[in-house]
């Protein structure tokens, strides 16, 4: 048994189920999808562990480390963070980035470049560096550093501001403190958020261990390793670096079962647990800036602001969203090999007309044709989430390999 490794995976799983209850049948399917959708108005995320040597820390069990994460209540911090996301989308000359953002932005409103729900979808692809700060539940700031420009989203009391220096556009929304806090949590974006989503998937199909120590952003940390026990999942393992003093997850890394670079690598490069200056969260629209007002009024005060982001109403968690607006959604299988099924009522891949045939041929070239008891269809793959679209209009999606999708489709008939 490796140093710090714990054999209490089952006990730890039971503890996690109590602390992070699954609120929807599709929760396990939502975990990898939520991890991919790393783009929200909140603080903190990423890089590789520092090469400064592993710290010598007291042994701790997986159960106790999970309890430490659950009890963590860091209110004040500031630092520099980095996030890298590599889904392995097909090379379409840059179109793949637009497709990733477009899928998240569908159904959004005015199109302001300063709208956080639009701008932060960029975190879903590539590598990004940010500055972050937080002072309790009412004040947070994230600044996305770009070449020659900067984008910031600021939550200060009842106000949420987004500012894009490149276009000189400002987005402003007024909301209650609760609604603002819920809005920031609608997509897990910090190592802590991502970790809590991953812990929802822990049960007897999951191995949970403590595998040594590391240093992240100059902080001593334990390495919590979460991985599926069964084959078939595209998730290889999730590694979380947990601050030994505060219990705050400092780094979150999801590696695929296929190997290679991490799909998501998110963590602090620099962090300090001190009160940021009040001026950090002050914002006044620059002269000449175009200001777009978001939702406000009675609904805002009740915490009912319609979120224009990727995951529906403010405060809704991703696993809850899966059951909203998707008629006929069901889940096949258990654990990490769960597959979500949606009957679109359509005809599957475009075919027939010349235009439809061309589109079908293009889409088909991006996937692999498969057959089974269900009939035939096309599998579209990334390094984490795969989808099977059958010729009769059913869609099977999960963090599982092609064989598992075909097996789920056969079982559904």
C-alpha cells in the first residue's frame, strides 16, 4: 500500500453520500459534463504540481480528508490561477472552439461581450490565466488576462458587473445576495466546486484513497484520488490537492482513461488567505463604455433571476437542469458508467435532400458509424464525454467509451 493510501473507500463513500446528497437521478451523468463546462462568474482554478518536493505531513484517511474538505470555510483569499481544458475536439481550423462556446451560449440574450455567462465560456477550451479575490459571500472578483486586454467579473453586494476592456463594454445586474451567490455556483469553476461535484459520484463503484502529498502554490497539500472501479468509463481518475491547514481544494485534475494530458487541470499558482483591499471590488463604468443592464426588479429580490448562462436558472445545479426541458430523459446503468438517454423524436442524422445529405456526410465524417440491436447510428467522441446518435433520433450520452454506449443503446430497446 502506497504512503497515505487508505483502504476505507467504502466508508468514505458513505460519508460523501451523506454530505453531498445526489438530488437527481442523472447526477452521476452530470458530474463529467459539469466538469467540462468550466465557465462561471466566480473565483479560482489550476497548473501542474510544483517540483519543490513532497511535504512530510501526518497520515490521514480518505474519510477524514473528505470531512476536512466538507468543513472548509475559507472566506477571504486572493491569488493567481490557471485553467487548462483539453477535450480533444476535432481540428476544424478554430471552429471547434466556437462550437464549444456556441453550445453553451445557445438561447442567450443580448449578446453583450461583457456578459459573464457569455465571456467565461471561453474557459471551456485552451489555457487561461486569471487573478481572483474573495471577501466573504458578498464580494468576489475574477479577472481573465488576455493578450493586450482584460475581462473582469465583479460581485459586490447586490451588484454584479462584467467589464470587457477590449470592447469597452459593461454588463450590470442587480440581485439579492442569495441570488448572486447562487448565480456564481451555477457551474462549478473553482477547485472546491469541481471537487464537490466529483464527490457526488462517489459510491461503492468508486475507489477513494489518499495518495501522498504535494505542494501547490507554496502550500502543503494532501492528494485525494477518486477513480471508477469498473472499466468502461472515460474517466481515468480525479486528483485533488487539498490544503493541509484549511481543507480548501487547491488543485483539481481530471485525467482520461485513454491517458495523455489532463482533460481539466485547474488550480492556484499563487494564493494568500488575507482580506483583500475593499477597492478590489469597487467598479465604476469607464467613460464612453456601453452599459447593458441585465435582469433586475422584483424577481431579482426573490432570487429568481433567469440565468442566461450555460446551465439554466440561477441557483440551479447542473444535475437538476438535466431533468428540465428535456422530455423523456432517462438514465441507463449505474455509477460512472451511467448513460443519459434522450429521445429527440427526430430522424437522426440529416439525410435525403442534397443539402441534408451534404450536412449528414460532414457530420458523419466527424463520428464513427456503429451498429447493434438498436439499429445503426454515429458516435461522436471527445476525450471525456461521448455521444451516440441513432438513425431513429435517440441520443445516448455519457463519460463512457463507444462499447458502453452501444451496450446502453441495445439495453434500451
